[in-house]
């Protein structure tokens, strides 16, 4: 939310106050037009009257009579905003607190104010809010800014405290090495007698605890508590002792010392009551939830539930003893307490209540996730909530088995969809919303400029990394990388703020993101009636298979022992596909049996047959598997051409989720029936000639009429132009995965294009054919899927893609893609066109039985919205010859006619 300087709307209850001495003073300053003193009086009053501080402060924007003009007034206004932010944080309203700190920062920079202590009362708590929200990447950015400020001002106390906060962020990301390094850097900068040492040692104990060094964690926190007990706590320092008790309780709980853990949590609550009148709600909520966890581990579920209900009351979600569902907000405390409450219900055998509470936990998580800015942060958060989703699906499955009630099948589908490709869905929806508005507002041009700058920096970083060998890089190159990283952090921060402004200015963008999840009934009604959808959910313990047919859930299967099945599939894909065809060729029977076992495990009970249209929605490792080549019958035959592949029973396409599939069918596409193909016959680095690409271009040119761009004519600008204008875009080039993150990369003639460089275009092709290696492969993001080029093209508007899962056999790819275009011209949809092309390979005469193995023909898969595609056929050689003869005759006649006219005219003049 972006907060205006006046007219602010808040959820704080407003009551009529009696006219007091404070009002007289405020009125006096107002009559004198002394805005500075009027603001400071309000701030001072709120500090000395904490019970009324929030409601009183929040009335300021409504009661102010003009905007600040002079520097002193602006400085006072800045301090007011930071106090509003702090009070919102104090009462547990993290999201609103973040908004006010953000507004404080923007006001500070826009007005170029020089206020002492800006880092202490804006940067630090603002970053801490992001830590509480779980957006540690953004927290680190602000913390690094704070550290720079502290070092510049030689403020050793602030530097030490900032190192502590950075350590918390790194620890939360699982980067214990950097976390411990930050603590040590903080301890080195402490001034003598600094109480920041307590904070640093608290954090160090937490790092040891999370890293599994329980003994050292217990020793560190015990010494820290003893040191604090020697001093008398006050309003400022009591919070540190409270935090120490909570950490000590967490360590005792991990050790199974339940009585000791309970005592530490109670001591933390006593401090909160004594020094803060119970108003540190987040700390109170955490300690109370942990007391519930203690009881839960002691199998005292009724007592545990009472503590969890207390937490909900502390966070303001219960009225008259009942949960107010509509007031659920995004917060890690809520995610945890609802989940633990679900486990308590499960302990008593109340599966219905357990399911309801875990669903509420997922709802709170979804609200947090929407507020996160960085895509990778969202993906990480999605992965962290998947365990809870698996628990909820398991309970719903048990209830379905027990009651047979269809509502539990709907619940399972709902949770499956909630855990799939949500970042992709948001990208598709937000991009489309913004593209419809961008011509009306220059803010969108600014957004695009920032996105391009970020992509440029990331590309530079990626290319520098690819060119580096070993750990010993040139110091100059290392400095360049650090500068690029720092610049990119600033650009991303600016972009995130700008996107927030746009969401506030255009509610339709916010609505697009928040309403990304359709109702289950809405999802089912939008699935084509004749289609059969098979959706997978791959958990830690179990794999679930859900089948939709005729817009109704028909079958759900639970497969136990997920860990060994995932390993089996990962090994199968690696041995028989990613490592080349040798293992498949050398021992076809072993491959046959392994393939059939996977089919039996995943699909055998569904009874797929009669050449049905089947849409498969994979999950995790299943995304690396092409189902067409799975063996459906147990009996082995040496005649590979006669093997019973699944493709002979069904026409299969794929989708990232049902929601993305529906959304891809609605995005704006390029008009007309234009084909554009880009063909790179050599690799950028060594100009090695790839004859199969030239062959593929020649084959397609004989089939389809369109624009064929070869080598020098196939650069990045040509690619973007083709993307904007073609209804079908074919890209035949080298593709690979770059760097540690396995960034999908396409090689064009003049440069490489990375996935992160692809940004939404106003129009897009209906189909993008990626005739290159591993274009459907990439880094696995748990809960999101494979981050591939195929996914990237979907995000920027392509309705569908044909892409490769492994290194494509050149000859097979050229023949199959040529057949795809034949089949499209014959009126087939994109998915059926690929299906028939693969079948043509299997039914045709090959150079030996080994070429009927799936490695050769099964790499390409169709992903996305399936539809008929209209292209213009290439002219046949005979037609081309006749056209040539006709054109030659026409030109000859024209020349004869012109010469004859000139001769007649000359004869007339000579008369």
C-alpha cells in the first residue's frame, strides 16, 4: 500500500476524546501555524502514553491542516511516519508497518533530508520487518545499506547491531557460514560495555541450534542469560532477555527437555507482561505457540489447543471466542499456529478439524507469499509450504476414503493447484494486466527500463561466471562482479517499490495477483469436456495421482514410499536419456522393464486407452519424464518397433497447472497466420557447423510459407521481432543450462539469451517450437516445477510450446518437426500434430531397430493450450515453376508492349 501525505485510511478504531490540555496545546500550535512543534508534541505524547499511541498517531494525517513545507517540518513529518511504522510493528501488524517504513524511506530520499539516526529508526526496523515476513533477500539489501551508513558515520554500535541483523537473515536462509561471519564481525566492532553483545550471542546460539550444534548452542545461551541477570533489565534491555529465554526454550525443546523449555517460555512471557504490559504481541504469540508445541510433544493435545487459541487471540483473530476467518492476514506466526493446531486436532483423531486448520495455515502462507517481491524468494517460500500441503492432502485423502464425500476430492485438487506454478501464474496474469495499461502511463516505461537494466547486469554476471575457471579469479574481475551485484540489488529494490506503486495505482493488477486462484468448481468447468487431466503431487512421503474426466474428479490414488520412487525416476531419466542412448541400446530388456515399472507405479490404474486426449500435470522429478515412451505391458519383445508404448494408446500434452492452462488460453495472440523460423547452423563460440539445423530449415521451407532467418539474419532483435509478429515461431539453435542455477539459455547469432531476459510482449505466438536441446529442462524449484525456457515463453505470453527434455537427436528432431508442420497444415492441433509426427517415426522404416527406442523420438513434448493452428503451405515445385514461367512471360510481354508503343510513337513523329 502506498500512503498519501494526507487523507490516510486506517483500520484503527476512532473514538471521540474529551477536550484536554493536550488539545489546547495542539490548537495553539495550529493557530500559530507551527507545524513542527505540533508534530513533535503528538510524537512525544504517544511515547509517554503507549496504550493510546497507535490510534492517536494514526489520526495525524486527518487532523493536519497543511503539508510540510520547510525542512524542519519535513524532518518532523519523517519522524512521525517512522513512529507510526514502529507502533504498527509493536502491535503485530507487519504488512502495514512495512508500508509505513517504506513511505518513510521514500519521503527521506525524495526530500533529501539529513536526519541523524535515520538508519537506527527506519532502516533497522524496516529490514527486521522483512525478516519477520520471510523476505530475507530484501531484508539483507536494507541491512547492507544500513551497514554502509554505519561504517561511513563510524558508528560502531550501529554497525555491530546491523551485523547481528544480517546474521539473522543469513541464518534464516540456511547460510550458516555467512551468518557466523557476521556475528564475529559484529563482536569485533563492539564498544566496551555494549549491550549489543547480548543480541549477537543470542543470534550465535540460534545459528548453532539451527546448524545442529546443540551443545554449543546451549552453552552460548546459558552464558548469555547469566550475564544479563547480573544487570537490572529496563524497558530497552528487557527485550533482549526475553529473546534469550525464547532461544533457550527452543534449544530445550529440541533436546526433549519439555519442563525446562516450558519454564523458559513462561519466563519470556513474564518479562513481556512486566516491562511491556503484554504488548509485544509477536513475541507473546511465538512463546505461547511454543508452549502449545511442548504440550503437543507430550501428547497433551487439549492443553496444546488452548495455547494455540491464546495465540490467535493475541494476534486479534478471535471474537467472542470464535475465529474471525476474514481477518486472517499474512504472517509466519499465523502459518505456524494454524499448522500446529491442525496437528493437535490430528492427535485427537479429529481429522476434519485438522484439515480445516492446515488449510488456514496455507491461506495465511498464500497471503504472505503475495507480499513477497523477489521471484526466487517466492519460489523458496512455496517450497517451504509444500510439507504442509502434503499433510493436508493426506488428511483429505483419509477422509475421502472414510466418507466417500466428493468435497474431499475437491479439497485435494484445490491444494494441489495451490502448490503448483503460482509464480508463473502471477507472471502471466500481471504481465497481461500491465501490458493493457502501459501505453497510458510512463511508470510502465520506467518499470521496463529497470527490468532491462537488471537483465543486462545478470547477463554480465552469468557470462563472467561462465568465463571464470576455478576459485582464483582476477581481482579486477571479482571487483566488477561485486559492483554488478550491488547495482543489481539497488535496481531490484527500486523495481519492487515501483511495482508496489503500480499495484496501488491500478487495483486491477493487484486483483490479478490476489485472485489467481479460481474456485475448484471454476477450474473444473473451464477444462475442455473431452479432455482427460492427470495431475501429480510429489511429496516427501507419498505421491498422489488425481484424474479429471468430463469436468469431474474420477480417480485419486496414493502411492507410498515417495523417496525411492523419486530416486528411481531420477536414475531412469539420467541413465537412459541425459547420458545418451548407450544404456538403452546395450540392454533394451532392462530399459523395458524399468520403463514398465514406472508406468505401473504411476498410471496403470487409470485405464488410458482408445487414443484419448490426456493432459498431464507433472510435479518435481516427474517433470523430467516424457510419458509417451513409457511401456504399458509386462511381456518383453526383442522387436523394439512393436513395443507397447503409451503413445500408441493416448495423445498426451502437458501443462504447468490447470490454472496456467486456462490462463494461457486467454492471453492475447498475434493475428494472422504467419510463420517465422530462426535457424543457427553454427555455435557462437567455435562456429561449429550443425548440419541438422540446415537440413531442418530446408525441410520446413518445403512445407510452410513464411519468414526463414538464417545465421547472420537470426540475431536477438530478429528473434524479438519474430516473437511480436508470428503466430508460430520456430527456433532451431543451440540451447544449454548455464551456471550454478542451471539458467536456461538460447544461442542466437549475435549473442545468447537467458531466461531472465525474456520480458512480456504485447503480442505473442500461439505456438513456439524450441527445436533445441533441453529447452523443457532447467533447475527444479520445489512447489513450482522446472524453471525452463518452455516455462519462460509461457510467462511472456506464448500459449503453447514444443520443447526438448534432453539432448535432441539431430536427425530425428529434423524429421519429427517437419512432420509436425505437415500435420498442422492438415488441420491438426499442435499437440496432435506432435503426436502424429512421433507415430509416423514409429510406423516408418528406420535405420535399424535401435532407432525405435524412445531416446530418438520422444524428446519433444507439447506444453500449454492446445488449438488448431492455420499456416500457409509452401508452393510446390511445379506451382513455383509455373509461376516462374508465367512471370517470365508477363515480363516479356510487358517489354514487347512498351517497345512497340515507343516504335509507333517514333513513326508518328517522323511523319
